[in-house]
C-alpha cells in the first residue's frame, strides 16, 4: 500500500495488536467502508508472525457456523462483519473463547447495531460466562480519515502525477474511507469518474479491474432487490434528501431496504440521508436500466415543478434534470410546467457553454423543443459565440433591442466588448468600441434594474436614473470593458480606472475597474496603494445579487484577485480567503474547479515542481470561464509560458544580467518563487522604489543581493521571512546558500543552524503539501567562487591533474587541492567530472 497507505491506520492497528497480545477481546467499529476488515486482516497476519494460531470467519459467509465450530481450542477467533451474525453464531463463538484468550471482531455502525445489541443482551442474560466476556470487550472506533490523509494516500499510491481535480474528486467520493480511495484511484485511471453534475461513478466498472473494497461491499450486502439497487443509483445522483422525499421518489419498500442495509445513511450533522456513489456502484449489478431511467425522470419532473414554483435549482440539479428529461413537445407538456422545463434545459445549456461544455449544451438546446417565449438575447448571443463564433454573436447583439434595465444594458456592452475584441484578433484598438456608442442610445434606457428573484418591486423601488447619469455610467462602463479586452499595452489608460471606480454607481463596473487597476500595478511589480492587498484587508467577495451581470463577472473578478495574490507571493496566506470568496460566485461548483487548479499550481510553483505547476496551469486555462475578458486570458497565457519556459530551462546556465532585467515582472517572480534563482543571475534586480514595490519584490531583491554579497546573516533573515510566507523553494535557496558560505568559512555553528532550519523546512512542507516527497525541493544555491578557485576548477574540469594545475598556476599541489576542495564544496560537485556543468550553471561568479 506504500508508505502513506501503510501508516494511515498504523497506530490503531498497533493498539489492537497490543490489546490482543495481552489477552483482551477487541471490537473494531466504524461506518461502512471504514477499513475494519482490512485492519483485522493486518492484525491477524501480525499475530500469526508472532506465533499465534488464528481462525478468521466472515459472518456473511454461508459456512460461518461450520468455520466457528471447527476452530481449534487455542486459536484466536477473528469475526468479521459481526453485524451480520445471528444469535446462534454469536453464542457458538463465545463458547469457543477460552479464558485469557482474545476474540477480535469488526462491527459496521448502522441500522444493524441496535438489533445486534439486543441479541447480545439476550445471550449475556442466559450465560454468565458470555456476559463476562461481552463486558470485558474493548471497543476501538475507526474515525473517517481526514481529506488531507486521503489525499496523501492517493499521491503515494498513484503511478502518475495526480492533478488537483482528480484528487479532489476521489477524496470527495471516498468520504474518509482509505479502501474506497484506493479503488477509486483505479477507477479514475480507467475513466470511470465524473465531476458533473456532482462527483460520481459514471458506469459499472469492468469485471477485470481489481477493486477489493467494492467487492467487499457487494459481498457484505448479499442479495439486494432490483428495486432497492435501482433506487440506490437514483438517490446517489440526487444527493442528500430527507426520508419522506426518498420514499416519494423511489418507494417506501426500497427506501426501507436501503436504510436497513446501511446504504442510505444519515449525513453527519443533519437530518438528511444519502447513498454514497461508491455503495451505489457496488449495487449496480442488481439494478434495472429501464427502471433507473424512470426513477431519474421522476426526479427530473419534481425538479421542474420546483423550478415552476420559483425555487432556484443548483447547478448540479439543473444538469441532472436536463440529462434525465425526455424529449417532449410543447403540446404534450403545455403551460407552466412546459415553460419551466424549457427554462431548465436552456439554463443548463447556458451554464455548460460558460465553462466549455458546448457539445452537451447543444443536445440540451435541441431537446428543449419549441420555444414558448422569446429567447433571452444576451443568452442567445453567448450561445452563438460558443457554438458558431464571435461574428454572429456580435451581430445578434447589434440587431437585438436594447435592454430595458441598467444591469442588462451593462451586460450587453460587456459581451459586445468581448466579442468585438475577439473578432478583431484579440487586440482591439482604443477606438474599437467607442465610448460614445452607448450614450447615443442610452437616453432611452434610464430605468432601474429588474428586481432579483424573491424581491418585491413594489417595496422601496430604486429611484430611476437620470439621462445624464445613465450616459455617464455607460461611458465609464464602456471604457472599463474595452480596457479589460485590450491585450496591448494600456499603461497610459490605467490611471482612468480608479476615478471610474470611485464615481460609478454600478458596483459591478466599480469592481471591474478596481480589479484591473490593481492587477496592472501588481503585474508591473508595484503595490496598489490603498488596496485590499496593501492594507491587508480581506479579498473582496463578488456580489450575491442574482442578476445575469453579477453571475457573468463574478468568475473573472475572482480570477483577477487570485492572480493578484499569486504574483504578490501571498497565495499561502490568502488561499482560505479565495475559497471563501468562491462561495459567492455562480455557478459555484464550476468556479471551484478552476480555483483548485490555480491554488494547486501556486503550491507546486513555490515547491519548485514546475512540471506539476505546468500541468495545473494548463487545466486552469481549460476550465476558466469562457467569457473571461481577453486581457485576463492573456495574463493566464503569459504566466503559463513563464512556467513552461522555466521548466524547459531548469538546468540552463544563468542568463546575462541585461537579459534578466529585460524580463517582465511575472517572469522574474515565477523564476524566483520556483527557486530557479540561477536564472536570475548573480545580482539582484534593480532597486525598485521601496515605497511602491511589491513586498515580495523587495524581499527577493534583498535575498538575491545577500546571496551576491555572500552575507549569511542576511540570508538567514530572508529565509525566516520567506518561511512565514510559505515560499518553500526560495527559503531552501536562502538556507542552502547560507550553509554553503558557512561551510566555506568552516563556521560549524552556522552550518548546524542552517541544517536545523532545513530540517524544519522539510517538516513544514511535508505537513502542508499532500503530494510532497522529502528532499524534492530544488537543491540549488548561490555560489560565488574566488578567481583562483574558479581557475583551478576550470582546469580540473578540462582533465588536468593537480600537479599539472600547480605547474600552470605557479603554486603548490596542496594549494591546488585546497582550491578544488573549496570549489567542489561550494558547487556541491561530487566529482571532478561534474565541475564543468556546475561552473557553467553559476555563471561568472564575479
């Protein structure tokens, strides 16, 4: 099972073994799939290695009574699946146990628990010996393994680099069960897992796959009715539900059977029940495909009725509903339900289109049937953009009537700016969308926004906007939208953004203006004064208003904030804030997917794992919202290229200082965060204005300058600050450089101090990063050779002997040996053969 797998229950296994060797009987209990059987098998093997005779009995097996009856008197009896044992089997087992002899048992906590306790009470009442044994049993409860523990297990077991999306999917489905996680990892490798509409297993796995946890669940359930197995699959797709709702959807008998089996279990901390997808998959062979489709459609029709009543469906419910509805005509389903059904299909399609799911979205649109209402022009334009291209989308916007409320009008112009920029080759000129184009027609649109769902427009309606106010708002909005989609240099126009943010009456326009201005400054290595980043205040959350405009811009705003945090070197400190902010986006689950990738890429970057960072960044680009402004897209591409170039040139010699300083700030920060400091040459970057430069830029400059000056005290101070920011690779670089300097000066105390801090660093990274393996931080350090050391090392690298070098340099052989020892120690070169490469990697060293 690997190191992580072997250790995940090691302490519990050792405790059970210790108790059994002392003669105590032990009951290991936990929820279904918690690894009780696996743990007991491990303890049994360890007992056998200790010389004990062990008899293992599965209470589910038909021959369980015979196995107990044939147990040797001096054998340790191990009863698995105790909840499936009847009174006779329990009675026989207790009679076989001799005094001071342990009995090991496993129990699944659930519906069987109460019946089993009643049986044990009956046995105890009829036999003093049995009562004594039962009262002496030591109970060990298995708690679910933490998500971090499960993720560590997955990375340990996976033969390939596991991306964050797959790891999250398996961790969610495993629900703290390590055995499930291992099986799910195999299923993921063969393409059986899906994240939409919610994490699930999409079909029955091939019988040749080795899935021991899945087989164990199927065996423990035994014979299950077709109705119950089919109901389990339908309920697993729906998610948590109360028992009356379950009975209504799949029938009372199936619900009762699933509850008694423990397949339909209560969600922790709630009154809702659910069937885990893993359990449903174990029951799939007993299900009926046609009945399953009927159950799914029954669920979908109830969701349509919910939509018709004005109760909003979640993203997962929309997709589940759209996939399960059969094609019908408006005549067969007229009126309120027909319109609700059409809305569900179109909204599901719109969500998919917004996150690159065009193929399935097209299917939903075709199945939506005849439209009873005019399609929303903005939604129609977005669908055209994804399915056909930006030209027809822009044409549809131009021909459609102007929206009659401010929010829709702003979204109209947001999309128009995006499509026009895309049509013009991703680099619109400043006059591609003239600010005056809105005011010419805006006089007819000075009306308030439509009320959000659930609001009563008659209660305190917003005052109408004046014509002048509308003209100004639209002009400012057009400027912001144009700049967000201009991929050329906009330095001269950035100063317009903060005044727009201050005066705009639209929170969305103000938020977009501020986010772009802040990101532009950070992109150039400057700290935005007065911003949330400079003040240390929380990251702004997107608005929860249920307008189409807020839903459209919430993702790009969060993505802009995430890039700001990454480039500022504060992702580790701000990660939880980003995860909190994504709860305000819509559709939330889709936004969470790309956010996990950017967080994982940042984590890999600061660990120096550019291969992993590149993998996650490519997934980020593919999962980011489709209608992200083009400038933000170009930022993603630029950073991705910097990561890719850093990965491909990880062992390249240092660039000349002039070339290094010509790089953009994102490229320099990417190199610095990943520990590729040899690519930043031997001198620090130019001294930015300390009042305006990003703290991470100032810290990097101080760090690299200390390395250039060979100042170990300053390097240790930089390392402490870097470790607080959880910038692991730069911390390692600073500590290893300081250690090398101390070593060259024979300062034993300094070397030991660096070794202690490096050990602390390894421990912290191992605890913080689930996929990290000890010793995998970049091993580079900044080395400065003296001219004599360099000359000596260069001659040695060319193959000259020590005596020949001494003759050439006019010094003694001992002096040559001393210079070579210092050079090899500073370069970390184990042999003379590697000196040439190491010398090239550190540059001139002057």
